[in-house]
């Protein structure tokens, strides 16, 4: 039975999350599936999740989950499938369960494979944390490079309309904002700070993790189409029109010729691999760019459209020695608060903020109209929509990035209670008692019940 028969793929529905696999063991069928898909992928989206550090520590956090959104090569798709570009599968590597030494070599090869384009969103920090996690499990030196690589933040900048003679500044924007502008979808980030080391993962966490990686492929697909439109007028050479031509001239005609030769050679090597013993097969000379010989996966050469993108826009991530060490955040001239001061401050927050006592601003005795009114800051902005759905007056800040004083003043004018998860806002000196409430729950439904 051929390998393609063992692993049949169903097409993902439009605008839905693709098939998602949890890889928790190197002996599982999901791990075999991962190897099969990686060998046939042209581009993958990378993302990682870890348990947030509550205090400044001298070590990087341990990465608990690594997401790989894999897009298979269109030429490997069945002709019966119409939307070949959407042939995507997402793998969630459970680094809390799977033995890291068993997947270290595989990931190293994927990260540096010239045949697979890697996508990420400011992935350098993720790579540093990931390398530290693997080193702590004996996989030294971890990871030090990702190439070829393309950052989605750079892709977003390329997609912005250019004005003649004017340089467009690179604004710092989140992945959620980019998804909203480019894809028109709302990417919820409320689970970003959840405990990713806890097992089992909730369904909400799985969907969040898969969506974060999948959206990278969606944004890249739009970028790839725009690049293709610019190069659609390129010259196409018909090799059959030049029958009397040498090998050197054949390879210099057009990139399509080179790709054609490499794919044909790949097919021939695949036949040899299937018919001769592995002992003799290891002695075959492997040409650069024909078939990448690695211990874990055998990848196909990158397609012409991807080669052009890598040549013009490609980047790479290199971890220096300084990137592998946590940076100190000590500031000169600023004394660390004493333990008594910290305890007093935390007690004040617990007494005045976290535990609610007394009247609310909207009560008649306080000059209000008797109807509950809330002001949700940017950290719980989605909660405002849920509150309005059940008939509760819930507003959002007047400006997109309000100053804490502006937020407090708006709440005071409109006799609202501020809902937030921002610990810094709780300590603001202009706060009035019973004007702010810290939402403890992470999920919107639980937040709604709590409020």
C-alpha cells in the first residue's frame, strides 16, 4: 500500500478551522501524520505558547505548546479538489507530554530546510524560549536558526498601499489588529495569558492555538497573490520549442526548466529509494536543491513561486549568544520597594478593589439612575458585547488607546464602573473607591456570569 493511501486528507470547509491534531507521543499516529505532512509541505506557520511568568525570573519560561500550520504543495493535491491552496492541517505539539529528544532533530531540520518557507509573527522570542526549553531537556544546543523565514509583520507592511515619494512608517501592530485589517476576522487574545502548562488543554485553548498559527497562512496567501499579480507578465519559455539544446543552456533558459529537472530527478530518486535496499540507497549522491537528505524527513524542492518570494522578501532568524540569556530589567536610581510596602499595597488592592463593598455609582443614593453601567477597557473589550446582549449598558473607551486618567474620568462622568484585568490600572492614584472592578475569569462566558 502506498503512503498516500494510508493518509487520505479531507478538504477543510471554507472559513473554518482546518483539521487539527494533538501530538502527545512520538509513537502515536498523529506523530506519523506530522512527518508525512511536513515532507509534503511548502510553507508552515509557527507559533508557541507558554505559561506567563508573574515575576521577573532569571530563566526563560518553558514552552508548553508548539503550533505548526502546514500547507501542502498544490501539485500533490488530488485533481478533484478545487481549492488546492486551502489544503492545510494544523499540528499542536504537546511539549509537556512528548519526549523532547525524539522531536528535536525533526524540528531542527524543518527550521533550516531550504525547501520549506517558515512563517511567524515576531518569532525570534518564541525561538529563544523554545531553544531554552529543549536545552533544559538535554537537547543542546537547542535551536539557533530559522531559514528561509518570512515575518507576517513584514508581510503586513508590504501589503500597505504605497504613496509615490513617501516612505510609509512601520507601525507596531498586534497580530489581532493585522488579522482584522487583512482578513476581516476578529482574533481573540483573551487566552494568551492562560496556563498553557496545565493538562488537559481546554477546547478553547486548542482552538485559540490552532487559529493563531492558521491565520499566518491566510495572510501569506493574500500576499502571495499580490506578488503573483506583479509578476504575471514574466516571460514563459516553452522547452519543447528548443529540441536541440545542451544541458547548460537548458538550465539557463528559465526557472521553470530548473524546477522541471529537479522534480523529475526527485521522482527518479523516489523510485530508487523504493526499490533498492536502504544500505545501498545511502550511497547515492544527493544534489543540492534536488532532494534534501535528512535523518527525519525527505522534502521536495520549493516551487517556483515560493523561490521568487524567498529571493526577494526572505529573511532568517539567527540567535546570538546574548539572545539565549534573559535580559535584566534593573533600572538605575530606582530602589526596589520593601517587602512591607509590597504587602501593604497588595492588601490595599484586596480591600478596596478585588472585594466589592458599598454602593455603586449608578445607585439613586449616589445620584445615578438606578441602572447598571460598565466601562470595559481594552483587555476585556469583548465582554462589553456580551453584556449588551443581555440588556446591560456596557461601553468601551472613547479612544483606541486611552490614557488611564482618561478612562477613569470617562467612568466618573458617565457614572460607570470600570471592568479590567490590568493590574497597573488598579493602583492608579486617581481611583475612587468602588469605581473599578478586576475581572478574575479568562473566558467571556465566565466573565459575564462573574459580573
